[in-house]
């Protein structure tokens, strides 16, 4: 595996870790948006409607949301 591909995978993994390891008292939506914005992908998230059409406050949907976020990050982190 070359260094660029490894760096890309590390960045995706770090972002997913940061999103999935937020404290229970924190707002999942806001923290996820912050991570996406930190990566400069907030406009693409808006176009993809990543933050719409989901109940971000319901813990039951967290795994589904994490999967959507993972696919989004894989698609846009080059």
C-alpha cells in the first residue's frame, strides 16, 4: 500500500473514531457536523443531504448514521 492511500485511510479512520467516540452527553449531530466541517466537506454534505432525513437524536439510528457517514467520507476524501 502506498503512502497516499494509507494516509487517506488513516484520515477516514480518525474522523470516524472522532465521530463515534463522542460522550453520551454531547450532541451527536453537532459533533458530526464539526468533524465534517473540519475536513472542509460541509458543502458536499449539504449537497448530499447528509444531515437531513434522519433522526440524529435517536440512539437506535446511530449505527445507520455512522454507516452513511463512512460512505460519505470514503467518497469525498481523496
